[in-house]
C-alpha cells in the first residue's frame, strides 16, 4: 500500500461507515428482496407448442418481435434437474471457447484477419443461445435463434447438401423471385471478409460468394451469401444480405437458422439502420416462468413497459472481439454495500446474450462472494456445482430475503439484477441453490455479463450513439 493510500484509508472507512449508517436507516428494506421459493414453477408447456410466432407488431416506427425461450417452444418434455445442470456445464464450455478465441485472435494479429483463408471460429457454443424470434425471409416465416455475438444472419437452404432437422419447411432459393446470389467480386462479398468469424471466398467454378461460420461447439453453417426480401413485423427491406446455408450441422433446436445482432456491417442491425436507426432492445423473460420476451427494433422508448427509468452507459471498444458489445463495469453493490476490489474498470466487460452466468475477475468475485455471504448468513450450505461455488440448501424455506445485486457502469448507469437472476437453482426442490455468479480462472480473462442477470430488464443497444441502456421491466407485457 502506498503512503498516499494509507492516509486516505481512514477517510474512506469513515465515508463507508456513514454510508452504511444512512443505508440502514433509510433504504434498508430496498436493499433486500423477497424470493419466494414457491413461485419457481418448473412447468411443462401446455397446448401445441411452436417456436414460430405471429405476434409481431409495429408501433411508432418500431417493430416488436415476440421472443420465445427454446425450452418452452420445442415441445420436448423436460427433465428440469438434468436441464438446469447441463446448462451450467455447457455455459462453461461456451465461455472457455470464447476466451480461447480471443487468445487465438490476439496471437494471429489484427492484420491477418482480413485475408484469412482458414475459416475463423466463433466463440459461441450454440446450446446456450436460447431465444428465438420469427422473421419473414422471401415471404416465408422462419423461427431463428437470436445472437448478439455474431453478425451473419443465415437460414438452411434448399437444395441442401446436409441439413439438421428443422420444424418449418426449408427455404427454397429457386422458388423465390426476390432471391439473388451475391457475386464473389462484389463489395458485399468483401463485407463478409471483414466481418470477423466469417471468411468469404469464391466458389471453384461459380462466381458465388461462399461463407463458412464455425461455432465453438463444433456446429457450423456453410453456403453462399445472397440477398433477399426481409420483413420484421410490418417493416420490410429489400436486398438483405444473408447466408443461404447448404451444409449445416449443430444444435440449433429445430429452428431455421440464426439472426446476427453483432456490431459489424453485415449484422441485421447495421443493414436495417435506415429503418430502425441502428437501435434495438430486448427483454429476456425469466426462464422459469415460461413467459415470452420481446426484441424491439428501433429506438422509440414509448413502447417499452419499463418500471424504472432507463440509465445509459457508453460502449467501450475491444480490439480483440470487435463485433461484441463491451461496457465499463465500475462497481458492484451487494445489499447497498459497495464491494471493494482493485480491478473494476480496467478492461471492458462483455455484455452477452449467449452466456448464461456472469463471469467476474477472481479478485472481484472473491469480494462479491464475501459480502454476499456476510449478508446472506445462517442458511444451510450446499455443495458447489460446476462453475457455481456459493450454494445453499433452501428446501426448508418458503421464502428468503436476499440482498440486492447492483452492477454499476461508467456514467452512473445501473443494472439492478432482478430477483430471479440472483440465485441459480441446480435442483428444482431448492436443496441446491447457488449464487448465480462465477469466477473467471485468471484476472486477465474477459469478464462477461450473462443473460441470467439480464432477465426482466429492458436492455437497449444504440449502435449509432455507442450507448447501452438498462431499465427494469417485467417481460411479457410489451
Ligand atoms: C463480377 O462477376 C460477374 C460474373 O462473373 C460479372 O458479370 C461482373 O461483370 C463482375 N463485376 C465486376 C465489378 O467485376
Ligand atoms: C472506466 O471508467 C473509469 C472511471 O470513469 C475509467 O477510469 C476507466 O479508464 C474506464 N475504463 C475503460 C476500459 O474505459
Ligand atoms: C436440505 O434441507 C432439508 C430441510 O432442512 C433436509 O431435510 C434435507 O435433507 C437437506 N438436503 C440435503 C441434500 O442436505
């Protein structure tokens, strides 16, 4: 500790004391929330489920797409205990792939990326991508997985060399009058080269622009870049660039493909910026309740049903993962107490819709865990599971008071984690319930804000202003 820091320490301590004093008197009950252990219902869906949605609508120049959770529309009978445990293990793979992708890219150097002949690998393991919206491409409705971590939108295409099973009929490029192949020598094909993770190249005997996307779990899509008429709700655009996938393999949950919401020119956000101004937002529903969420294209906030004001922070650039969204996490408070850790704000933290559990630097996680245990004390412990190591046996309780968790970002923006995003149920009977935050292995790995902590929030991405907004919202009401 430096001399300077030592002289400041008493002041800091007294400020902290003062703050705790006022927090206790004034805000006490706001710093804890009641989690009813009975409200978590592990329902099987009723009726004939479908991932296809016809509930999109447009209002004030924005389009609202219903977003479904994969677990609730696939029609499969779910063994919840198995599902909940497998999800954590997959999440670990997902994050490992992401970290190693960053390392590969760092060692390859930025200059080589644009001329890569070897297909670049996406860090995404698809099974953690859980949210599905319906788009209309070439006049056909198709359910696709939503991903903020990639750019190219693609669907399986007929004639298909190898396609995984999907629920809806395959897109047939030969019967669509608005379908057009993209030439290899076009600027659109160039775009593909520059959008990381996709390498465009020319077919051996055709002038088509071929693409390959490899995902972190061995899934892939290969095919040609094409343009087509795209409708999102009642908003429509011509010449939307997408991948017509003729050789696809992976865990895409019976959907027709994927919609890329990343930052490059190829993403649907960039391509539709004339319609929606480069702004989109989502509300991810609590997975346990089976409610729908929404993906809103466009920035008119009057359509949101947020219950708290929107607070904005700026996006920070990351040279290694340039098509991801990064923020500056400057602090975390637990039950109103600011956690002290040296490494806040040094590097950006990745905001990801495809990672489940938030990952923090080891020093930050350690401090968060200690403060949480201090405030949530007296409950019987339970064993750690996978990446989660702060676990309790709450099966003897009907409800518990849990400390609020608030993530703070540069510019006084806050993400108040919803009560459903604080604990992860490893077992449905609440005999193994864990703090839904995890530690990275090393201080220099990339921190990630996962989708579990984004539930019941309106999360607004303004790619033009490079800002990101958060507000509390109970999803399903939009
Ligand atoms: C690109 O290739 C197509 C087909 O081979 C050709 O007709 C077109 O003139 C070429 N365009 C340019 C800009 O070179
Ligand atoms: C995050 O914000 C803090 C405080 O404003 C600043 O000192 C730090 O440099 C920022 N970090 C990044 C990565 O922008
Ligand atoms: C969890 O707590 C309940 C009630 O206190 C107890 O009956 C049960 O045996 C505990 N389960 C485990 C796995 O420890």
